[in-house]
């Protein structure tokens, strides 16, 4: 085991990676999302977004409630490709 603390299994993002960005001055959740791709994997951020918000709150001194959730983009829940292209019965 490498000792990495993975917080986003979909995109292999670590606690250390998030903290490094925050320490470099990036404290906007949308920018963190774009740079690390949190919330963009198959789980759509169900696990990693709350963890990143808690790290951001701890590192910046903000309350978790004051950090807005990143914007959701469609589809906001995983769907099969066949549904999108019309190849599956709905």
C-alpha cells in the first residue's frame, strides 16, 4: 500500500492533491473540480464532493455550509449510453 489517501476513486484524487491546490491559493470549489476532475466520474461526486468541501472548510476556516456545491451538469445521475442515443427501450 502506498499510503495515499484516495478521496475520489473514479479519478484517483488524493487528500494531498486537494490540499496542495488549496495551499497554492485555489479555494474555489468549481476550479478545484475542473483541475482535479472531482465529481466528473461515474459516481458524479457522491463521495468525493462532501470530502473536498470538508477539506476546503478545514483549510480555509470557512463553515462547510458556506461552501456552495459545485454546479451539476447533465446528466446528473449516471445513465446508459443507449438511453441517450435512443437505442434502448425507455
